[in-house]
């Protein structure tokens, strides 16, 4: 049979019979000595400031700890000041707009940070807890407030705040840097091509801190000979950004010496292979030439979606032949296809941010949707480029996960 | 636009009666009126709402540009009145909403029948002989104290502080949201409120106006209430026997009685 449990009484007449008799004895003596603690002493020497106010906040009673913390004499406070009068101006506003309403509505408030103005004008950071006492009819009769010295904690909080502000600043800096870099992937302004309309839509993905790899370019090689480039470097971030810049300027330089787009792609392939980065890309180069008052388009694709030709009363159709990814293999296959452009024709090039856009339900925007949209929305280069961008952003409920680039060229007429 | 969701509108009382619109001040939300507004539901259509950024409003509608001055909040009040087709409105605004109501009533005077300004202040910062009660440094200190309090009142802390129902009659929905605000929004609202100066707008008010002033109010002292009443022609000043800035909470009987007398004139 287990021993009968005694109630844990510590009175002199019922000592525990067994166990740690000595330590229990010591505790008992200790508590016995504390019995000399009258309630006044417990109150005055509590390890926190303690205030009792009327429901209006007038100080009715205050303990010695509070007086010691703040340097006031009891006579300065009791019946003379309200708790709110002891706060800094900012603290008074906070008290009146948050603390007091909270107390009145909720009956208590906890861990409110305030600054008490001490007798000598110095400030004491405190944390305050309050409870409202109700009278028999449920009306507030008094407010009891415990006040804790929070000097060190407040200093620590200030450090946290400073760190947070610093973090926010560097984030803003990183975003600005990424945006600036990303803007260098496209021409600062569209060149005007005499006899053609050129328009583009470009939208980098995400919140802006991350740099994607979509780029496009349009530049004049010589009179009546223009080059249009669109591409997508795999991956994101700084390394992808470096390769994107490299790709854009390599094609620019190569196009001057190489009259065929496939030649420019071959040069780019070689440069990327020797660059030492693992990054590869997909690129389409389109050469637009005016000869005998007729425009021709010669295209070479390196792993990139084929350009689409939109011709009046014909369904939109891709032209050119697919080629190798650029920067991946030593002997890539790139070919050239030339077509003649007629008045009214529109050529559209785009990155996979268009066709691989996914709706919130997980559906791809895909080639068919793009072709169908183009068939239903014939228009100027501007209308087509802006329209596709808007359509694809909306398809993703306004939150694209990948960069989107679209460039449209139209022959007026 | 769904103004009811945007402003967390409570549309109570008599649907066909004259509308009374109650707007809360800086700090908490429409629940500040819970001891006062119900007393008008038998004779009025009582409309309560939260400013965007406060209480149960649509935080997604918060636009730092629109709400960079009190005019944005006044536009909201007019938007609310238009969308709900409220005419002949008795507007009751606490604290900064007093001035929001003044701006709205000046912009579209025909929409408002009467104004009740509870503890209003047209300018909180002293200016020459004008005593608003605060210095610029005081307001900087307020923004600082907001910062330190919201650090403690992070989203993780707030439910602990608010949710412990020692007054269960208030209900979960109230304790969840009352006095809780996004820190960035609160900081901007504080700056907009306490840096505002609407003294010049008071003279343009053409509606019968009641100014309710507390005996001891550290935010809007008696002299400020007197200033408002002097500046609005034909207005009436009633000094409430109440301390603090929120007589709608601390002295709801006196507050409601003064409003009732004014609106039944």
C-alpha cells in the first residue's frame, strides 16, 4: 500500500514526515521569517513600479519602487497627477489613442512600451501592464498598473530597428541595381526603321530584386539593313545577367561581319563555349533588308521559338527552321530561311515567357492560344506587341513567373 | 466598387431614415462607437465604417499616395456617401475624423446636414500664438513611440495581447482587430494626422456644427475645442465632464445625450 499523501502544509504542527526533511525545514524557517513581511512592505518593495489610479487615471496610490525609479516624491503624485501626465508627449498621444481605448474596451493592456519623464527630466523607458477593476455594477472603479524598467530592452529594440532599417535600405538598393541592370538588356529607346514599324513589350518577372535573362535588340547594320535579336539566357541572377549582356553585345559585333543570321549565332555559340560559364541560351536573329523597295526577312533560330508571320486573310504561321541551343555544343546546327515581306505583314518574335506562361490553374498559355489570339487581333506592331504582353500577364492573374519579351515588326500598307 | 468591403461598413438602424455616419479617429476602429451609435438606431440609419488601413477595412486598398493627406480620407467619406446614396447626412467624427468630416462637408456641402466633431483639433502643433498642445519634436517622439510599440506588437504578439478575453462580451472579432494596425500604415496615418493644419478650412463650414470637448484632454485641450467652435460660424460647444480623448468610450452617456439633443433640434 502506498504511503498516504499528506497535504503540503508548512504549518509548524504538520511537518512532512519523510523525504528531504532538512530542506523542507529550511524552507519553513525561511517562510517563517518572511511572515514578518507585512503587505505594505511586499507592495513597496516589489520588483516593479506599481500604481493605482482612479478610472480617470488620477494617481491614488504608488509604491516605493516607482518613486525610486522616477525620483518623484509621493506627495508630487498622489491626488495631484494622472499617469498620462508622467509620459512624454508622444507617449501621451499613444496612451490616449491606443492604451486608454484598449483598457476601456478590453479591461486590460499588456507590454505597452512608454517613456516616463522622471522628476529630473530624464526619460525612463518602461513596459506597462494594466488591469481595470470594476465596481459592483460593472463600472470601472480603478486601474492597476505595473511598470517595468525596460532601459536595456529598449536599447536592444532600437538596435533591432536600426538593423531592420539597414536591411530595408539594402533591399531597396538591390532592387534598384537589378532594375538598372535589367533595363540594359533592351535598347533604351526603339530605333526608328524607315519603312517599317517596330514595337516591343518587355516585362521582367518577380518583385524586381531578381534579374532574369530575357533580352532583345534592334539595330542598324548598314543602310537598309537591320538586325533584330531576341533571346533568353537560362537561369536568373547575376551570372545569368553577365551572360545576357555578353550575348547581346556579341551578336551586335558579329552581325557587322556576318551577313547571315546563322553566322552570328555560330559566333555567339563559340564565345559562350569559351566564356567558362555553364549558361546557354536560346536566340533568334532576324535580318531585315530593303532591296528594290521590297523588304526581306532572313531568320536563324538557336533553340528559340520560331518567328510568327501574320499575313492578311491567312492564319498566323511560324517560319524558319529550329536550330541548336546556343552555347551548349561544339558543332551546332543553325540554318537560314528568307521570306519576302508584303505590305500589311507583321512578324512577331517572343520568348517562352509567352507560351510557357501558366494560369493559376496550371494551364499553359501555349502556341495555339498565341496563334488564335493573333488571328483574332490583327493590328499595328504596337497593338500586337502590347496586346500579347497584356494578354499573357492577365492569363497569369497579373503575376508572371517568368520574364516576357515580345517584339513585332510590321510593313505598313 | 464594393465600398462596404473596402470600409468594413456596418449599415444599421432604419433603412429609410436620415443617415448618421460615424467615423473613428487615429488609433482604433469603428468599435470606438459601440456605446454611442446603437442609441441612434431607432431614429436614424446608422452607418459605421473603418478608414482604409484600420480595423476590418481592405488593407489591400491602402495607397500611400492617396492617404498622404487628410484629403484622401475626406474623398473616401464622399465616395462612401455617393456609393451608398447617403444624403442629408449627420456626420459624427472623432478626433482626426472631425477634420476629415470638415473637409468633406466643405467639398460637397449639399450632402451634409449637420456635423458633430468629437474632440477635434485643426492643428496639433503650436504655431505662433496658436496653442495646439504639441511641438514638432513631440510629434517626432510619437512616431518613435509607435515604432517601439509596434515592435512589441508584431503580428505574433498582437493576438496574445488582444485575444485574452477578460471582457468576453466583446467577442473574438473585436479583440482580434481592435487597435491593431499595420505598423507602416499607422506611422503614415499618425504623420498625416498630427502634421495636418486645417485651421483655414473651419471658416468654410456652412452646416450646423456641434463641438464636443472633454474637460481634460491631453490631445485636444479645451482651448483647441474653443478655437474650433469660434472658427465655425454658428457652431455650438459642449464641454463634457469627461477626461481623456475618447469620451465615446469613457463617457458614452454624456456624449450620446449631447449628440441626441443636437440632432433632434
